[in-house]
C-alpha cells in the first residue's frame, strides 16, 4: 500500500473527506438530470486507456436512464480539472449611491470580473447543465489513477456546489480503465439518488456460440463475453445469487437434467445433491443465498421444492396436478415465491408463500404467461406473456404486484422473453429475436432505449448479477 | 504260417480292444474266439474281396476327394479313371473336373473282385454371403418402434399415439426377450412455441405418459426410463404446424 499521492491532491482529498455525505436529488427536463462530462486528460496515460476511460464513462452515464447528456460541442474550452481550478469572478466594488438628473438613464450594473473557470460556464446557456463531472487521470506507480469529482453547478459558490470527490486506482490497461470508469459512474449515480449503479454489473446468459448451450457472462453493456461453463452438453436456466457470488443452472451433463451450482469467485463447482428424479431444473436462489427453490419430478409431475444450498433438507411446497416450473423468490420478501403452473390450461404465473400456502393466480386474460422476474425492490414482477398474440409470440410486461397494474414494454416485435432486472431497478435485460436470431437485449424499465448486447450464435435467458 | 500269424494278431487285437474298453467301464465278458476263422484257414484259395469309398462323395469343381480302398485275398489292384495300378489297400486324392465313377479291380489267387465309388462334381457355388453381423439393439429399436405424437401443450395420449404405443409395446416385449439386457429411454420433446422452462416439465409429462401406457400393456417398467429435452432438441426447426407436430413427441431410444 505504498501510494504516492502528490501533496496538492492529498490536501484536496483530505478536505473532500470532511465534506458531509450529501445526496442530492435534481430533476431536469423529462425527469432527467442534465450532466456535462468533459474529456478527462492526464500525463503519461496510454492513449487507448484514456480513450477507453472517456468512452466508458460517457456510455455508462448515458445508458443509466438517469441523465440527459449535455452536448460536448457547447462546452467551454477551459474545463476545470480539479476544484482549485474554479476561480470565483471578482465582484466590482459597490458604487456610492448618486442622485440621477431628470431624464438620465441609470448606469449599467457593473459586470463581475472573470478570473477563470466558473460554475456558470456550465450552468448557463448554451450548456445549461445541472451537474458537472470533472477531474484528471494520471499514472501512479505504474497504475492508472483517476481523481474524479462531481459538482452541482446550479449552486452559487464552489463549496456548496461540491457533491463528492474520490480517487480511483486500477491497472494501467484497457480493462483497468473500464473498471475505474464503471466505479466512478456508479458513484455519480448513487450520489444523485439513482440507487446503486449498474456499471460493473454483469449479465449471465445462455449461448450456443461454441456449438453447445453453455452459460456465459459479459459486462452489462455486452463487452467482455467469457464462458462460465464448459460441459459440452446442454446447460441452461442460469440464476445468480443476490450477492453475485454463486450461479446455479440446469445441465444435462450427467444425463437427465440436474442442477449444478458454481462459485463465481473460485469458478469451482459446489456440492449440490440432486434428487433421484427424471428432472431437477429451473433453480432460484433465496435472498440470503442459503436456499434454492427449484422444480423436481421426484414425486411424479414437476413440482416446486425448496432445499438448502447443498441440496439437503428438501421440502415440497407446491402440490398440483399440473406442471410447476420456474420458482422465483421475492428478493425483499423471501417468504413469497412466484412460479409458473401449467398442464390444466396454458401456463400462468402464480404467487404462493414459501410454505406453499396462499396460492393465487397473478395474471389472467388468456395466453401463456411465463418467466417471472422480481424487481430488486420486490414490488414489481416482469414476465413474458403472449396476450393478444399467437402462441410463442411473447411480449414483456411488468405488474405492480400490490395494485396488479400492468405495463407493457414490448409490442409484437418478434419474440421477447426471459426478462431480468438490473440491480438499479431501472433496466431490464431480455432475449428477443426482433433483429433475426435470438439475442440478449437491454432496455429501460419503461420499454425505451432497447440495445442489442450479443451477436454471436443464439443467446437467451439472461440474468443480471450485481457483479 | 501266415494264417496262424493272422489268427494270433486278431486275437491280440481283440484283447487290446477289450482291455481298453475295460479301462472305461466294466466290460461284459469277452465272447469266445470266433470259430469261423479257424474253419476258413482250412479251405482252398478264396475269391478276393474289395471295397472302395470316396470321401466326400460330392465336391465342387476345383476341390478334391479322397478315395479309400481295402481288399482281402488280393495280390494286386488297379483303379479305373486314369489312376492305374495301386496297392491292395490305400488312399488317393483325386480332383475330377466332372462327375466320375471310379472302379477298383482286385486280383487274387481265387479270382477278381470289383467295387465302385462315384465322385459327384458340382459347379462352383457363388460365394457364400458374409455372415450376418450381430444385430444392434439401438438399430433394431429404431426400425421397430415409432414416435407417439401429442397436441399442443398436452401430454394426453391421442388415438394415433395409442396405436403407435400399442404397436411399440408388442415390439418392445419381443425385443426385450431377444436382447436380455436392453434398456429403453423415452424422450419427451416439445415444439418451439412455449417457454423453454415450462417445456422441460411438459416434455417430462409426455415421456411419462408414454411410459405409463407401455407399462399398462405389459412392458416391464424397470426397462424404461424417461428424459425431457423440452424444446432443446428439435428434429426440425421450421415455424409451421407440420414441423411443430413432428417435435411434439415421445421418442424411444436405446438406453445404457
């Protein structure tokens, strides 16, 4: 831990550390905060590292759904790189009051004298931003270093405008630059009341790009895809524990479909006892990561069971003459489970308590309703529904569970299914064939801003992990 | 002198045969020495006797047969068919190109004797077909059973599936006798339309419904297992009812 920090920055950070931990809430046009993000610079940083940092930071903030990005073409040429760069304009000395002669126009109020970069450079037209990200990059002991701040430029003085400042360190390479940009973007979002950011979160999904369906992982924006499993068989139905450290899935690697659990920290398979059954599938982690709900045919038809994370202490919790699949623990109310029941009519989404009581059908109105996915706050359920379309032509809907209010997010653009919520509760990933083959997409939770994340092979069943 | 020797040899031979037989089991008492031999030795020169056999008596062209002959009271012998003078007993390998009768004439002090044997020559047979390969259970199964098809989002056994499974039950019962250690896996499959997750459960129902039907018809259940592939292993991928129907099925394959 031998960090060499220049004296100036050290003092600045010491001062920043004393600032109260403010969280501000600013609402701009269309409910979004307008942010200015000038290019960051710094001596000694490799060109591709600096470029990766700047484009990743911009993209993270833009895709967050929280910001309106102030156009770079309007930025002043002189951007501050640290708080000391702000120079308050000199106010002219007050003029002694003087009696005006009749017909004499009042003299113009004296202009403040500009001393250097100032908040109003950013808050007034043409930029008209509300907040400004500023800072600089450097190389520190062969590592990539960022000193990043956030200023509320609508405030009258620099002290009041300061929101936060922080120093970030990572490897001096492209992945390091991405990591630092994600962390800085997340901090900006968090401070502005946007909840946890998703920059740095990962999406796990099923891909057949190697010829077999395997679990893959990628950054939330689709970059850096890497294989998680290599069973060279059929491996599907991923679910991520809420802390992002465990992944469970269904695999045919041992013959009949069974559940495997891997640690994402060691990339090792953990022990999970599969019931002797023709099928053990569609696992879902409890909020504390200590239990797994899944579907098993151990007693005949596929029914919902809960077991410990090693497969022990099995409890049957659904009891139907139908086929019960896809249990999903409510992340806030672990005692509540959404699941899919079919077999006596088309599959539909039901709710029940974790002891199996209080079963009730949630979605009504015809068609198949499948793939329930809880929002992080446990209030909303996203799912895929064929309502109004032929079998198989699913669209993504969200239901506010308490009020049963429905919102439709996609509208017949092919087959849209497997919704999963981002940790920020503002984004969803899903799979869609709207652009041809089945691919993983993201969108905002109001259905806008769809983005295709995958291209290679067929990709489906995304689940969004916090890391 | 010679006759006396012969008599001694015959007696000795009989004794040896009886002795050998006595090693294996309790022998009946030996018959008295044949008085006939003693009588013939006192008669004048007898007519010779001769016998001739061909082994095998029927060959394909290009193969050979063995002539075997023996005689008594003979001093010389010859065989027709291009063989000529031979000993009074012996063997000879012959390869006639057509059916041939061989006649042996044995000559002795008491006159002549003849015997014949025929070697039948057949045209060369076409090469025999290679021996049938051992039958493979998985191939037999694929040939003798058929898929059972289902309605959309259903695991009910339709009339056509009932007919298919009834025929399958007969075939399976026969095959289980022919292949004593055989096992059969019933795969449940679905069309592409429903969700991948729900179809795992539905495919399991289809495979189990087919299994239960076969068991009711007397197929031993311990030979049958089920697996659902949901919609993950379609046999066709077109998006039309023809292909969807082909994928909504219970399919039988050989198990391990």
